[in-house]
C-alpha cells in the first residue's frame, strides 16, 4: 500500500488462515510487489473469467447428461 503523504511509509499486508502481518521494510515490500505483479499478469481479465466459468458450467452440464 502506498499513501499520498510522503512521510507515510509504504507497507504490504499479508493474511493467511493462521495469521496476518504488516510488512514495512523496503526489501519485503519489493518482494510482495513483485509477487503481486506476477499474479496480476497471470490472471484472466474479467471477460476471460466469465468465459472460463461459462465453459466450466457447459462442460459440467454435458457430463451430467
């Protein structure tokens, strides 16, 4: 997360089933930023996601018939 005021440091937030944490060290934030970028680049667009879900529904219905 970045904040508009220059004196407010950036931070990363991670939440799992067992814990959550705020990371404030620049090298930690860079790692999480890079990982988020990779995930974001691999993700389907909204339209692609809808198409994918529709294909899964159709395939599931075809198998049930």
